[in-house]
C-alpha cells in the first residue's frame, strides 16, 4: 500500500470490499472516510459490501490532482487495479 503519511491533504484511496470488488474514492480525512464506509454511511456502492479494507492510497497537494488520479484509476481494468494495490504498477 502507498504511504499514508505522504505530503498532501487530498487523498485518493482504493478499498477492497467484502465481495472482492474495488472501490476508488477521494477524501481529505482518510480515517473518517474509512469509518463511514464500514458503518454503512459511505458511498452507496460500499453499503452492501462491508467490511471494506484500505488497499491503496496516494496523497496530493490539491483536490484537482487527487480527483484526476481518481478518474485515471477508475478507468483501469480489474487486472490493472490488482497490480496497483499489490504494488506492481503505478
């Protein structure tokens, strides 16, 4: 997993849901957002797929940069996302 302490307040993250699917999102408070997902108060997609596990994150200095990267990751194939979260690809 990427370093959670990286510089930047804007975080792109990838969760693995209980059903094995991936969810990609953006936040400025990763711990709060993970708790929301696991409490069923997160994204609609993750509500029926808890518990979720943080598999990957990247921190950015701007919201725009983080959201651009979020979009890039959402366009990846399942295999490419697996490589990313396993640290084999960036």
